C-alpha cells in the first residue's frame, strides 16, 4: 500500500490582497458540500497547472477548523523563487477550478500541553491562525508572539488582536522590536509546549535557546517547509524504472521524476515528511541537500536524497526509483 | 538479562542544561547524586533542590549531601511523606526544570509518576538505579498494588491470587504487571523463587 | 428489510449462534492451507455485498446482544473504558465517524441529523433517540467515546500521535485478547506491544509504526488477525483470566463442535480529523467448529492450518491445551481433497 492522500476538486471563491506581498485564497468544493474536517497546523498541497508544468506546493490552512464550508490559505509572493507563488498571485482568479490534496498535519498541537506558546515570523503566522481558532473554541491556554517586518506588511495582526486581545504580542522590525525569548522561556509553567513557524534562522534561534534553557526536544515543535531551489540542470538515471531524465533549472528532482511517469509517495513536498526519501545507487558529484528529514550523517553518506527539495551537481547520479 | 521494551532502562545521572534542578534519591541512590556532583558546573547546586529518603542507609549520606550546598534540602521517612512537598514544588515550577531520580525502582517509578502527572515531559527526567531490585506490582485482576516483591511467582497482598510477575511495566501505575499463573489449572502450584533482590 | 438481530448470550449459558447467512459472511482469514505470520495490511475500502467488508463499519445480527454484553462488562469493571484528559477531542472525532458511517450504511436502523452543532441521533435497534450539542460533553450521558462505543461492535483503541510515536491514550476494550487497557493506557507503540514475542527482533513494529503514522484522513487501512476461544465468550480479558482460563481444560472430543471457536479480529486504522489521532477499531467475529464445517473448503483448510501451526505460535495464542483434540475432530471433515485458492466458500 502506498502512502499519500486523496484529492479534492475545489473552486476558488475569493482572492483577497492582504497587503503588498500576501494574497489570500478561498476554496470551496466544486460539487458543493463541506470540505473534510482538519486540525490546526494542517496543510494542503495545491496543484498548479501552468502549461506543461505542474507545480505542487504545500500551504498551511489558516481558516478555522470549526468551519469546513471553505478552506483558506495565504501565499507570500516570492519574486525569485521557481514561480509557484507568482502563479498563485498572477494567474489564480475567482471562479477557477483547482485540485488540492486532503489536509495533512505535520505540525499538530500537543493536546496534553498545559499551555501553548506560539512564535511566528512573517508568513509563518498562517498555521497559528487555525490553531488559535481551534484552541479558543474550547478555552485552550495559548499565547502568541508574532514578529513582522513592518506594520504595513504584518498580515492579520489586527484580526488576531481583535480576536484574542493581549494574548497576541506583536513585534515590528521597523521599530527595532524583538521577541524577549529568554524571558519568555524562563517564565512558562511546567507542561508548556512551544511552537515556532517562520524563517529558518528564527526556528534555529528558538530551538537552540530553548535547549540551552533546559526545554526537552519533545516540547519544542516547529514547521519549516523548505521551498525547492532553482539550480543548474542535471541528469539522473532511475534504475528501477530504467529511465534517464533531465531535471530542468526551474524544476525539482521530484517533479522531474513525476514528469517521467514515476510517482514516488509524498505528503509535504517541503523536505519534512520523509515520504519521498530515495536511495542513491551511485553518484559522481555533489549533493545540494535542502531538507529537514535526513540526519547530518545521512546527508554526508551519499546514500539518500529527498527529491522534493534537494538537487545534485556533477557527472552522474543513479537513483533507486 | 533478556528484557522487553516496556521495562524501564536506567542510566547514569549527569548534569543537564537547565534553569533549575530537582534531585530525589532513596538510600544508596544518594551516592548517584554525589557522583553527579563531581561532574557538575560550579553554580549547579545554587539552583538545586535535593529530596532524600535515607531508608536502610540511616545517616550515612546526609552530611555529604548537605555539603553540596543545595538551595533547598529535604529529608523524609518515606515516598508517601515526600509527595506533598514534591507536588507543591512541581505546581510552582517553570519549564527549564530538570529532574534526577536515583535509588530503588519503587522510588524512581513513584516520583516519575507524580512528575508526569504535574506536566513534566519524561524527557526532562534522568534516572539511575541503585540498591534493591524489589518490584512494585499491580495485580491485573483486583488492581491492588503489592510493594517490595522479591519472588517469582508472588502472592497478591490484596486478593491472594498467585501471580506471575511480568517484565511488562506501566509508568502510569509505576508498577510491573502481575497475572494469575495457574488460571488454567488452579491445582498447579509452581515453585516460588527469590529473584528480585 | 434490515438485519434480524439475535437475542443471545456470550457468558453463562452461551446461547450465541450464527445464522446460516451469517456463517457465509464470516471473514475466514486463511487464503491457503497454511498460516504464516504477516502484516497483511490492505486499504480499507468497501468490499463485496454480503461480506463483512460491504460497509466500512460493519453491523451484523449479533449487534444488540454484543452491546448488552458490553454494558454488563462495564457495570462490573468501568476501567475497561478510559480516556486520558487530552483525548476528548479524539472522542468527538470517533463519535462523528461512527455515526456518519452507520447512518449512511444502515439508514433503516440509524439516523443522524445535523443542524450546525445541534445533532439528533437515532439508534433504533438499541432504542436510543438523543439530541445533543457536538463538542459539549455536558449534553451526553457519557463522554463522546464511551457514548458511541457503547453502541458499536468491537473494541476501540485511540492513539495520540506525537514525537514520532503513537500513544495508547484512550480506549473501549471489553472483548480483548490478553491485554489490559487499564495497565497499558498511556504507553507508546513499542511499550504496549512489548510482551509480543519475536516480532520486535524482526523489526515488525518499527515498520508497522512507520506505516501507521502516515495513514491519512479518508484513506483507512485494515488487516485480519485470528486466535481461538473456548465458548463464545467475548470478555476474554486478563482481568478475568482466573475466571475463564479453566475453560481451556473442558474441551473433549464430544464437545469440540459446540465449544471451540475460531475468533477473527478485523482491525482497521483511521486518521481522525480534529485531533490528528488514530483510531483502531478491533472487531471480533466468532465461529463455532460446528458452523465452520458447514463450509467444506473451510473445514479442510482449517484442519490443515491448525495441524501444521508452529508450536511457538500455538503457545502464544493459548491453543496448546485443546489443539490436539480439535485437530482430531476436524480430521473427520478433511478427505485430503485440494482446496481452491482465496478466502471465500466455494
């Protein structure tokens, strides 16, 4: 049995410009009816058909899990990425039909927690919008610390303040405000869990500082989907299927494998879930690992690669696919 | 010895990164704290609370434990007597607290049970076994707990059934499981051996 | 039409029987004349009409009587149903799953009407008609898991998923084979399977955990497991082992057909949407040897499976004391003729 998810046919019912960089998209089931229930922290993989290219990007659901009439996601425009966010910003319009995956949660709340301490940076706020709605519905104990570049670029700051008052703490780079992490970590009651979503540097800062303060790893949760990076094209031999493929500059290795008709399982396409882990049979060159799944030793071993986000440079690469 | 995955595995105490430290020991477990002290950074005990139940070791460890100059020191006659203080301490503690439990399986199990109940993540707790291997067992039939079991099989001190003492262990009950050893044929009475010392 | 629910007992006078139609839908677990342990997981999708797989949540003629037996077990020992405090949300998930599946598959017996959070549930076989607020425990007579599993055949284990493991944090376990919910609640996947011999060394549980933690919403899976029971007793719990263990000594060549039962567990695995927990319904089906031999292919095959079963497996399943007597009795129904491949009766 292969892992993976069912698909949903949806229609875009609304596209809202939140600010100069972020747009929000609303999806409803094309056949009417409710979407599947989900839990705060879940994401969906959105299929973007752009001519011959199909891009599949994960986005956190930000709508309340209490309402499954529609799903909403927010997408930050990335002008130098591989084009997924630009496709969403420039091509997706109200009324368009799209395909998304069933929700998958790789950033679930630990429901045993006596308190949930949430730390968000920039567009990393989206899973917390769903999680806070879920917790608030049954009086859960949470506190949110959210840092943005500027007031103009702070998405959903007002709506969060309005909903949850002083449980929401905002920090703006333009005013030189910074999350007082050390003080926060020192004053939490036993049984507090910390959740962080934002840029890689922020996640590392929170994890390292929490570790140094004696927080066990199991109480520090983070989600960081890596985006596949563009790079030099390279050739790959798929030993099991007997195919030779070329990975284009703007294509991920996983996308190139799929384009050749081979379908490895996946859940996140962001180097987190581990589903598409692939054995390397032989290689002559250098891996450009970009995932959070394999250990440092595995990255150095030359035996495994996560094709959703990692690339290769060199003369030859043979994979067990 | 062959064992199973629910059976607790005990390690060696070592100082952990943390804001405060709670060390609890009974009897020979005190020597595990003294061994940890040799590896501890200078200000470690300035943020430490030691709780000690001397039991059969009498007053042989008090002086050395006090000499570590912990911020708080407690000595008590039994686990039951120490629990109210432990529960109060945990209710007022913050994340960043590390726990160190040393001594008999009964002490380690019951203190860990109270700590998990208070919301501590088991990953914040280190354990080291010293002293007796006597077991606490829960009778699966009547649910009564029998303390200080040293034999296989053992008689349940509540319902009197003859129990096979399994290696299957529950952190929540802080006890091993006891299951009737001659349920199929109650006339079979196996030999009793002293094996948990 | 609908199901003709039997009135019968699973204790004391043991009046449990299968109707001829029900015998033919029994999930016979051997697809060939030998049994090999395997993980044998497949997608849990609706199967052929008149099989236990026809609907994802099966209700059969024993429903009402099994629920009465469960109520008796719980009255004697309420610890068979427990839920740690953080599992209430998963209980609501399970309530929704079982109510929607039952109402969709058996509209003549069950109905569910929802208006926002206001739910109206009718269970005709058990005479229940309740209106409650979804998510509000004060509007139900029990917690959500207990409420719905008092109305659903089979045991239920709910597993919290965290730290790359599964934690047995809630369950309704009244028909179990040799494990105690009260003892095992709160354990992780490896801890609660710790007593199973050999499988850990084979890496079975490491692989199974990896598979289970990746089960996604809308894509449940299932497998079959089997053992044998003397008398059609549902409550073969370790709690009461000292009361039923001696049943195993009562088998004689004269009473095998009536006393010895093949016991098949249909285990299924589902992701729950709000809590991100997993639920494992473990549904038990019993078949008397007298009933089994009414299907000649099953009689031949079960005789061969039981005769050739490795000793360790027979010991682990608790069959040792009556296996030989049963094999001899079954041999009368095995003429040595070849059997067709697959599970189904010919």
